[in-house]
C-alpha cells in the first residue's frame, strides 16, 4: 500500500517540472478524464454564452443604427415644419443672385450706350 502511494505521488524532477511516477490507477485515470470532460464542458458553455452575448450586442447595434437614421429623418422634418418657407426663400435668393449676375454686364452696357447717345445729342460747338 505504501509503495502504491509512493508511485502515485508527485515527484519533482531535475528539470523542475512535476510528473506522476509510475502508472495511474484506473480510478485516478477515471477522475482525470471526468475532470477534463467537466473542464471542456465549461469551456464550451463559456464559448456558447460569449457567442450569445455577441449576437445580442450586434442586434442592439443594428437597432441603434436604425433609430439614429429615424431620428435624423425626424429632425429634418421638424426643421422643415419650423420654417416651411426657408427652403423656398433660399431658392428665390439663389435665383435673384444668378439673375443679378446676368444683369450686371447688361446694365454696364446700357449705361455706356446711354452716355454715348447723350454725347451724340449734344450739339457740336465749333469754336
């Protein structure tokens, strides 16, 4: 019995690592297998829960993105309701600015022609 216990004790080898000396009994092997299978089952459960949490987070992120888009649309609609004429006024101002740009050179040309016509109407004074 004492030699069997000695065979199953941990022995520190010269390399500093631990190992079992001799052969493990069937009972010890069974306990090791059971512990290993329990460990693997726990690892699998942790991995499964990790995947579930990841999926839930992804779903929530998708919902957040959708709600953000909805809020942006609602904000635009509210801005349009707050000042419905603002867009129309902006368009009219743009049209006025573009027409003014077109009319400016025409106005200068007209002024030159008016001055020329006034010059022609003046009687020539010969001195």
